[in-house]
């Protein structure tokens, strides 16, 4: 495992050594995932996968039809779950 020193630039920009960027195919605008660990931060390449909106809409319609038919979670439960996820997301962004 190679250990290289990088820097944090202005506005929180992470500057990785050239060798590391080349090894992992990272260039200007590349996406990465940062994961907090007990012993530090793990940074790894990420890939954005386009979403097929027609498929998403179809799934939403099917879910709504199930709810209308009395299947699945209640509207109150879904709303509570969404609010909880929203709180978690906002709390994570503040860190």
C-alpha cells in the first residue's frame, strides 16, 4: 500500500499527488466518496450512474397504486420515514 501526502487547498479542495490520481484514473471533475473511519478518512473513486427517469416514474406509480390499494406502508409512516432521513441528511451536511 502506497502512502502519499496530499493537501487541503482553499475552500476545502483536496489535492492528491499526481501518481495517486493517475493510478486511480482521477482527473479534474472526477467524483470520489469520502468515508469517515475510526482511524481517519477513506477516499475512493466513485462513478455516477445515470438514472432512467421513465423507470423511476413507473416505480413511483406502482408504489402509489399499492398505497391506494391499502398495501405497503401507511402515508403517515412514509412521511415520518422521509422526515427522519431528511434530518439525518441535514445533520451529516453540518459536520
